[in-house]
């Protein structure tokens, strides 16, 4: 996979955010949950939302940390897919966080790939 070192320079807090997403993606990928169709559906659902809301790397990084932003509703959506009792909980379980962070990381990779395929200016 593409590392966080790309043509896009990262400030310290953004690098930490990206590392968080990548580590959650790794945790999810090595566990048995990755084969669960509802986990995959959750990733794809959040990814679809991110494709509409975050069209640049900076927008994606900012969206995750936005107060009263979409993160709560994304966690609720994933929770409702994975466990109906969990969807009512105020504290989403670790799996919900992994799913949402994995979607953010995949969107990051998509945006990075699109930068790599653009012709240079000039």
C-alpha cells in the first residue's frame, strides 16, 4: 500500500491522524471481521459518503476532526449495520471505529492515487 509519505506534505497532527487511520485499517485486515459482509458494507457506505464530502486530501483530513461533523453519524451508521443494540449505545465499539477509520484511509489512498495519475502542470 501507499505510505503516508506522498507528494502531499503533512503537518504533525495530520500525520498522526493518517497513522491512526492506517493502523485501524491494519487491525481490521488481520482479524476475522474483515470477511464479514456487513463490515465490508459499512466500509463501502462510509467511503461513498466520503467521496461526496471530501474531494481533496486536506478536506478529508479536516472532515475527520471537525467538531459536530459527520463522524458521529458515520459511527452510528456502521453500528446499525453491525449490531442493532450497539447502534443505540453512546460508546461505539472498537470495530465501528476500525470500519470508519478504514474507510477514511481508503479514501486517502484513492485521493493520493488520483494525484499520482494527474499530468504535471506546465
